[in-house]
C-alpha cells in the first residue's frame, strides 16, 4: 500500500509588484545574455541588502573583525571515555 501525498497550494492573490514586473519582462522576451545579467543584478541586490543588514547588527553590537578573530569559537567536545 502506498501513501498518497497531497500538497495544498493556496495562491496568493493579487500578485506582488515583483511578480507583475517579472511577468511584464517575460512577455517581452529577453535574450539568454540579458537573462543572466538580470539574475546577477537580482543576486547582487539581495547580497548587498544582506551585507548592509549584517553591518547594522555589527555596529549595534560593537563587533569588529579583530575581536572575532581572537575569540575562540570552537565547540568544546567531551572526550570519549572507553
């Protein structure tokens, strides 16, 4: 007897502004080179955003690279007893 897996998908309506913009772009059609460039721009945008948020946390907590390099962050393991 096999188990049947059912997934419920509830679409969110209306579409987000990002989805609408991408649909407009797809409707016009883009070359492979343009598609790759757009993918890189999107990836760069989110990487920059994450980096800015991380920098904000570092500033709030007063972290610095020298402090983190000097900190012993290894996990202490219990020695195996035989």
